[in-house]
């Protein structure tokens, strides 16, 4: 039985935000460790990813309705994209300090609740305060080669493991993609932990775990 879940996420992705928000609510009770690996699209690909306006329009409505259902008062950031290399490198430093998940939650709070540009230095200082990190050291970490190298190595490993989108969860030999697959991940974790999981054949509309 696997003892950890590898989570691939991106600060760019609102679905990563929603999934991490939810799994954090269960983090203290889960019988597995959570290991987070940040990934983000290559520079220049962001515009291509936003070029399909029909898809973008759908995602905006989809995320809005899910966030509303979760009781989250969402605000889309402006601009939507920023210096992702710097922001995700800062995560590597925060994780090194044992503040990985608090940092993630603070970044997502600033980005999708307050609508701020998380690539802005003043915003990053606010984030550092929220998660208990020294602001100057955190900002400096965004430019350090060691954190960039670790970040890029993690992204390379994601490609090797077949990760094609975020959020993406690896648990043993099983892979789950998307916020809407979190329940199925939890179903497998609970089943492997000896907990009774619902028999969906008798009612396919009940909660999977």
C-alpha cells in the first residue's frame, strides 16, 4: 500500500487551487503523506492556452460555480499570467522551510480570492507574512539557481511520469487528474486503509468514498 500521494499543481491553475483547498481540509486525518511538485507552462505557451475563447469562457463559468458551491468568494486575477518561474521557485524555498502548504494557500488566497498579481513583490511580501516566512529571504529565493534547478527537475520528472495537466495525483500505480477526481483518490486511499467505501453499483449517485 502506498504511503504518499504525489500532487502536481500549478499556481496558474484555478483547479489546482480548488483541489488543494479541499485536500487541505482533510490533511490532518489522511493516512498518507502529501508531496507537492509545482509545474507551469513554458514561457509563451500561456497565450496559446488562452487562445480558445470558448474554452476560456467555459472554464471561467465552471470555476466560478464550483468556488461558489465551496463557499469561496472568488476574484479572477488581473493580469492572469505572471513570472511563473519566480513564483514557483519561491514555493521550493517555502517547502524547504516546512511551509509548503501554508505558502500555497497564501498564494492562492492572494491570487484567486483577492485577485492580485502574485508575481508582484509587494504581494509576495504579504504572502510571506501570511505563511510565516521572512519576506526578503523569500523574494531572494525566487532568483536563486538552486531553487530554479529543483523546480525544473521536478517538472522534468512530471513529464517522465506522464503528467499532462494539473492538479494531478499519483498514488501508488494510480493516477487521478483534476479537482473532480479527488473523491476517487480518497476512495482508493480509504479502501486501502481498511475503511468501508460505498458500493456505487447500488447507487451511482452517492459520494464515492
